[in-house]
């Protein structure tokens, strides 16, 4: 499930970081920097990610609050990664979700059909 994995041995991977530092203690300025970060991230997502098969590092995924945006993200992850197999392994190896967290539950929700398998 690594974003830097492929069954194609000739595929090339690179990490690209979008970093905007928050060097100020001014709340207004920090808010503006944060908004600009998400604006820039949105532009790169819209214009680059699908064309270059780009995926965020797991630790950098921001879970959308909007239901439609969350559904789009889940579908995009499902398109790239074996989500059903991952969820099956999660249910078998960690049925009490000791190793899970809110982010995983949002990104990889276990459906009733998967739960019954």
C-alpha cells in the first residue's frame, strides 16, 4: 500500500513536498498561510495528481470534512490500492481495531459486505 509501489518494475517514483512554514505567532497571518497552503495543494491536485498518478504520503492526507470530497478521496484511493484486501486483513488481524485510528476508519471504511466475508 505504499504510494511508491508498482507492479511495473520500470516505474519511477519521487517525493514532492508542499511546505509552507508558519514562522509567525500572529493568528491572522498563520490562518492566511494555512489557507494559501490548501489553495496551492488544491491547484496541484486538480492540475497534476491524476496526470502523474500522484498520491499523498499517508501521514500527509487531510481527511475532508465535506462528504462528497471524502467520497472522491476514498474512490481515488480504492482505484490505486487494494482497499478490500487491506480491510479484510484489518478485520482478521485487528478485529478490535487496536491498531486503527480515526483517519484509517474514514479513508478505508469497512462496509457490511466486507465485514460478512
